[in-house]
C-alpha cells in the first residue's frame, strides 16, 4: 500500500526541490545564490566527515540492506516482513509481536 504512495511523495519532493532551485537561479542575486551554494556544500562535507568520525559497522549496516532474515532456530521462510509481491488487498497472515 505504501510503496506507490512513497514513490509519488518522492517524485513530488524532487519536483518541489527542482522548482525552488530554478527560482533561486533565476531570481536571486548572485551573491545570495553563492552564499546558498556555499552553505549547501558545507553541509554536504559535514555529512561526509560525520561518516568518517562515527564508528559505523559497515558490514552489518550493508548486510541489513539485503532484506529480512529468519532467526537461526525458527526455520526458513518465516519472516515478519510482508512479501513485496503481495498487495494490500490480498488476504494473508499478518504477524504482529
């Protein structure tokens, strides 16, 4: 249910950002626009620097991106995550803890 709405929201956010950017380029004075770009560049570098400062267990973080895994003693195939192939209108078990 939420996948399509999330994509629509993401596309709407991209369009809003693009419109704001076009407005900034066209109607802001050059000095203000440069200040805006400098601030955005500084914040981007700060985010990258934060990744180097914070000790992130990258193997665990990237392994978690591959999807849900079953617990060792619980058997295969039993997961609390919904299958991406099943849609919200299709009946099926719902696992809540």
